[in-house]
C-alpha cells in the first residue's frame, strides 16, 4: 500500500488542530514506527511549505516564537520515519507537467496541483479531503485512474490492517 498524503494530514504533527481525523495518533504512531507491513507514505515537499505557512499564520495572531519553533522540531520526526518518503514534485518532470495540466483544467491552487500530480507521478493512492481537486482529476485523462480516498476510508483500511496484523 502506497499512499500520498495531502497537507491536512501532517498539520497535527506541527501542533495545528484539524477536525475529524479519528484515530490520528494511533495511525501516525504505526506509520512513524513502521508497524504496518507494506505501508509506504509519500509526502510532497509542498506539504511542508504549506505547514510552514500555517504556522506563520498562527504566529502572526499570537507573536509567540514557540509556534515557529514547531517546524524545526517536527522535521526530524518526519525525515527519520522509515515508512515515510519525501518527494519534490517541482523538480520531477512528470509531476510538474501533470500539475500544470491540472492547473489548466481550472484548479487555481498550484500547490494542490503539485500534490495531486505527485500521486499520479508516483502511482500512489491520493489521500485528500479536497473534493474540487478530485473532480478536476477525474476529468483529466492523465489523472483519472489514480485512486483517491479520504481520511475516513484510510482510517478504516489502516485500523483493519493493524487489527489483522495484531492477531497473527
């Protein structure tokens, strides 16, 4: 199983609250410590940039340096996970081309386009809550075959896998 995460799913690692991510800490612990067989998580570098921007937005409201520090404190955890690989779609010719096609189809957020294009370039299941983006992807021949799921479905898959592996 190879999943590509949208930014939403890493924001809690940086101390940013996201609603409706049930079993988040259980699942991420299994991801970070590679206890789920055959699971690979891909994280586009764009997600890290978006997380940094979210932290900056929170910092602007509170002027608390500890908010900014969360970025540098979290990066080593992400980079040291044996289950997680970081991918840069901006320097990948296939991903960057597909991102421009998605943008041309009318999706205005180029960062989202690069994240979605990463899933296509790497042939991953794209984990996202972005319905507008997934509709654009279904209309594009280059991306229409990519499997897409949301957190609720991912949660079911992973929790079932955890349960099955613990009964062995």
